[in-house]
C-alpha cells in the first residue's frame, strides 16, 4: 500500500508539501504541485477519507440510528433522510440497534470514534437516553427525529399526535360512529400517547370510553394484532362499529381477524389506521392518519447541518401536524339509515 511518505520521497518533497497539495491547504509552487500530482497518479496513491476527515474536521457523514429496519415507517424515514442529506452533499451511515440497550452500548464506540459530523436518531426512551448522553459528552451535534420527545432542551422534530387522533375520531363521528374501539401495543410509549388523545377526544365529543373496546397486542406487527383481535372475537361479538389501529400493520392484522369471523369491512366494521405506511395497498384502501415524513426528515437534516456549521446554534423543537387521509375503509352509518 502506497503511503504519503512514499509519495514525498519519490517526488523529493516533504510530507507536509504532499499533504498541502492533496488538501489544497496552503500555496504550493505550480511546478511542485504538478510534480506531486504526477507521482500520486503514477504510484496509484489513494487518500484515506476517514483519516483525512479527522484532520480537516469534516467527514460529510451523518449517522442515523433507528430501532428497526423491518418497520416500514422507519424505512420511509431512512429514505427521506438520505434524500435530504444527498442534496446537501452528505452521506448517510445507518445503524439499526433493534431498540436494544446492549446493542446501543456496543455502538457507542462508533459515535466516540468521531468519524461522523453529526447524528440523527429515532429511538426508544432508554436507548435514546444513552445516545444523547454520549453525544453530549463528545460534543457531537445531534437531532431527535420523531421519538423520543423527552429531551426538552435538545433539538427535535416531532409530529403532533393530538391533531392526528382528533381528526380520526371527528371523522368517525361525522360518519355516524359513536362506538369506537382502539387497537394498540400494550407497552408502546408512542401508542400510549395516541390512546391518551383518543380518550381525550371522546370525552370532548360527549362519548364515553368503554374499556372493553380497548384491544392490546404483544407486538407491533400484523401477526400480534391478528392474535389479539382473534382472541377478542372468540369471547364476544363486537359491539363497536369502528376501530382505530395505532399503526397500519396492526390494522392489517385486525382486517385478517375480522374476515376470519366473516365480518365485512367497512359494512360491519369500519377501520382507520395510523402512519400511512401500507394503507393504500390494502383492500379496502385504508383510511389512515398520515405522518409528514418528508417534512420531518427535511427539517431534521436542516437543523443538524446548522448545528454542524454553527457550534453555538440554539436547540430548537419543531412539531408538524398529522393529516387524516380518507380512503375506503369507513362506512357512512348516516346514509345507511
């Protein structure tokens, strides 16, 4: 492997001169520059981009740590973040910690190695806390995208869960639904927030929350939802006319379970999903609460690059409204009468 020292010896100049030519960091006589470049080309010398970046303090690399690559919502965030970074001349390094504290701890060495300019995270509360502490310790610029929203003094870009749930409940009521169920993951902090706003909106609308119409799952995917809803239907016929799933995959599991019991959608059970990840591909096309993923990603990148360029850049929090996307999975009970 050819080194910078080899180039310097062959060109008859100092290592510092070769470095100046490579990095264009100080004036070098044109003849000397041409001689060094000729030797570099003849010897096939390649610069080490990481080593060079460490010296000049700019790698043009951003680390994005996500809790899953199987969940389509996170995959869509990754896609949007990458597009935003490419437009600004930055590369994306992706890490999936599977929402595991042990993996997160092992990945902290990547943060400590300082071969990144900044970091974006979409994380659970416990893993997010470890990453934030590490970034603060090493003075690495970072932005929280979507979750966790517990660090009030740090830069974060989130979505307004209340606006999304308000729209979902309001739409169901406008279509004549007053008996509304909710499907959520039992221990999800984000979905517990949605549950809170669901109950709040019911109360504001003069509707009582029926605890029998809360169905909880052990996981975030359609299999967990299918199991939970199937178990529910084994014991009772649903009295509710509509159900809100706290993500699209949960709602897909519910669709499969309702069909197993010959319940027609939306004629007998109306459905609303959340996140708009797979909703348009389901049958019937699923009405869902959409996340402004492109806006969230673009703003996260914008804030992070500002923090990289301006070390004293003040932390800022941005919250974007969610939007109900109406498709074909909600029946109008008023027309049915």
